[in-house]
């Protein structure tokens, strides 16, 4: 036992720590070691390819200098990193700074019938920007980039966790790397909500695969507060939950909670925004009238593909370089989807991927952004990773490094400076 005080020194001795304090600390350190050993390789590969791509992107911006001549809202600024906060990033920062003022205001400019309004952007990501800015003292640009960078690593870890259950450890590590160089990956470290959404979607899928139904439902609900395409995730979780209920595998409460919780996020926000604007269809009216974004059963996508195949650009939002990369990706989708199905993943992963593809290709929107809109389709990374895992470490490093450098151009410079991300 420790004594209360020493008569010679008048120094009060501290009591001995509880007997189990060391055990708790050892347990925490052991958990950290296991987590680092498990996820470390995947996160290291992701960090390496993303750093290569990001460095090339910043170098190309600096070399061209074109960003200096552009409006900070639209791919410009005083510094190269200002480009990361333009386009959608500007709107997210406005929400973080000023909140929402939902309204439908008629417009007479161009093809737009309504003025753009920040309520089109879901609240989770700008809410995190505001919180991080308040805690760290960073401005909204810095806070937004920090949130995106951190959640990109969470997404890489989630993709690894899902891929390991389907294709094994080596392919899963590579899949995390593919996430960092996929067309559209330039927004992963910009003021965009994509990294946050993929992080939530990947872990929701992992929770379904490990039959943690409440966590799957809650994660899907939170994802629904981030972007409307969470409808694809809710549909996939719903299919998995209904299958579990039909097979009576995990009781009733768990799957039922996931089924009911999954769609509440995006449904609740759209209902609130529409109510504030005075009509139950107001959110969709805003998307159509202010952003020319609406579901048209693939008419716009078909029109763009026809134009590009014949060398024309007779369609709204035409950006030649960006659109050609998107066309290549669209033409590769049937192959990737076929190879994914051949791997026999859980049915709900195929449902999630297919519904996401339908929502993207079935809507009128900026076709060149297809590569970004398809970032949530991370199950498509699995056949790519399965093919690459046959390479030696040296060959794999050269391949990923080379593609990552190219990604700095097509997923960074092309999206942000030659098109609209």
C-alpha cells in the first residue's frame, strides 16, 4: 500500500492505480495493434495512390495557371487549393456559414426556370464542416477538406472490410487503392460530400454482411442525410432485411429495424425541404428547374452517347474531354457488372450497385460527372482488384502508381478545370 505522506519531505504520495487499470490500457493497445495490422496495408495503399494523384493534380493546376483567371466559385481562386472549394463546395460552405433559406424563386436566365438554392444540398456534410470549423478554428474551406480527407480513409477502410469478405485480404487491399484512383476520385479530398457518403455506404454494407442489423439501419439513415442517392443503399438494405425475415435467420426486430430506419434520412430531409418550400414536390421541382437534374428514364444519357459516338456535342452541359472519359466508363459498366456477379457477392450488393447505376444513367445531369456519380459503386472495384491481385508486388506498385499519376489528370484537372465536378 502507498503511504499518505512522507514525514521528511511533506510530499503526498499518490495512491496506487486500480488493479485493472493496466489491464484496460493493455487491452486498448492490443486493439489498436490489431486494427493497425488489419487495416494498415489497405490505408497505406490508398494514401499512396491518392497522394500521387493529388500531387499531380495540384502541379497541373499550378503549371497551367488557368485557375487564376476564373471565379473562385467556378474552379478559380488565388491559390491552387482554392479550387477544391469551388462548384458544389461553394454551396456546402454557404450552408455551413448561413444555414438554409428554402424557397422557390422564378428565374429568367437561360434554360433555368428557378433560381438555385442551397436547400438542394443535404445537411450532414455542411453540418460537419460547421462543427469542425468551430472546434479547430479552420475556415470552412479548410474544415471541408479536413472532413473529406478523414472520411476518405474511413471509406477506404469500409471498402476493404467489405471486399475482404467477398474476395480475400489481398484483393481487399487493392480495392481500397482503386477507390483512390477511380475516375471521379478527385473530389475525395475536395469540399464535396462523396467521401462521407461512400464511408457510410461501405460500412452499412459491412454491417449487413456481418448481420449487425441495427448498425446497418442507423448508418443507412445517416447516409440518407448526406445525399438523395442513399435511396439505392436503403433499397439494398431493405432487400437484405426482407430476405433475412423471410428465412427467419436473425429474428424479427433486427432486420425490421434496418428496413424501417434505412430510408428515413433522405425521405425526412426531402419532406422537410419540400414542406418549407410550400409543395410536396418542391425539392424535385428545384432540382429540375434550377439544376436541370431529374429522372428521365435514360433519355439524356442516350442522347449524349449518340452524340459522342458520332463526334457531336448537341446536348446540354457538353464538356468534350470530361464526357469522353465518362463514355469510356459507361461502356465498361456491363463488363464490370458481369464480372462482379460472377464473383457471387451477396445479392444486396448487386442490388445496391445496379440501383445506383440506374439512378445515375437514368437521370438528366452533367454527363461528364458520371465518373463522380458512380464513386459509390465500390462493389465494381472488386473484379478489378481480383484481377490485379495476380500481379507481383513490384508490378502492382508500378501499375497503381502509373494509374494514380494519370488519375491526377483525369480525376482532378479534367473534372475541376475542363468540366464541372
